[in-house]
């Protein structure tokens, strides 16, 4: 049975960020994730403590999101900024008891060769893996589809595998967002079976509109059961944009025969 973790950056948007923890607990979840914290470290720690929720994932600093950044790990000009962010995020993960951090590579840059960006990405991920390994944490890398984020340096699962091969660190694993996979490549279940030994986290949304499962073209009852059958025992992050109110849209879980925890 999947271990669902709602993404508080996208679900429960009817509430302020800190109130989303209580809303998730009230809806019967035991785990949550978010993209980036929208509160002080102490406030997040208190929200987790008071609700009894476990935080399973958040992203390393990814640049200026509003300006279009989608990661800085592959930007040679921001190497030191990325590495400072790794240290800061590792400290937060330890404070919040979070076992995994996700690194977004970012977009290809004009005026910088793709080879130079790739080598910067590999070097930065090796650095991050070392920092995280020292405190028992896992580093994730996430392919992002080129339709939503044109020019993303790691657009497919195969490119994510190539990156893991280049980094060669045991605590670096793939984060597979099935929405991005469907948009970029399809072939979800065979791909998940192939990468299972390297799979560190799964996120879901339906395609093409990134709403909750059951609103698009992905047959999630089959996909999630096959993921279980393959032996995946990690978390499944709910990183979608609710088509309506979050609570009403969560009925898909029971309708598809699953439980919230």
C-alpha cells in the first residue's frame, strides 16, 4: 500500500502554510513533504511536533523561483551559493528529522556549454552527497519534463540514470515524478521496474493538467499497484494542483482502493 505524503507547497492552499500541517493531519495523513519552507525553522519544527507528522522530503535551494529559476546545481556561476545552500538545508533536515533532500539541476544557460554545466552538476552533487552522507541523509535528483520547464538539463529518467552513473555516490538516488515522466517519455511501469534499485522517492500528479489522480490520462490504480508489486516501500508524494478544494479532491485515494496512511 502506498505511503502517501501530501506536498504542502501545492495541497491545502486554502490555508496558510503553517496551518496546512494541521489540515494534512486532520485528513488522516502521517507524512508530508514540501518544496521549500515558507516559515521559520522553529515554526516548521513546532508544526511537525504538534501534529505528529513526519517530514519526508524538501528541496535544496533552487535560486529565484519567481524569476524562472528551477535549480542552480548546474550553474558554474552559482557554485558557492549552491554549496552554502546544501550546508543550510542539511542543518534544517536534521532539525526537522527529514531523511531526504532533492536537488534540482536547473535550466541550460546561454553562453555556457552543456558539457561545462554537466560537469558542474556532477561536482556539486558529489559535494552535496558527501555533506549529506556525513549526517545520514539521502540526496535525490529529479528529472523534469521539457514541456513544463524548457531547457531543463535533466529532462528524462534515462538522463537521471546517466547522472547517477557519473556522480557515483551510494546515497544519491532518483526521484521519479510520474507526471514529469508521463509528459517527457511515458512507459511508466516498465521504467519504474527498471530503476527500482536506484529509486529514492516517487511523486504523482495526473497528466496533462497536473491535477489529482483520476483527472487525466494516467491509470493510477494500475501504476501504484504495480509499484507496490515491484517492492517499492518508500513514500509517494502528492505533488499536484487540486482541481478544486484539496479535501474534496482527496476522495480519489479511497475510490482507487488505497488508504491515507
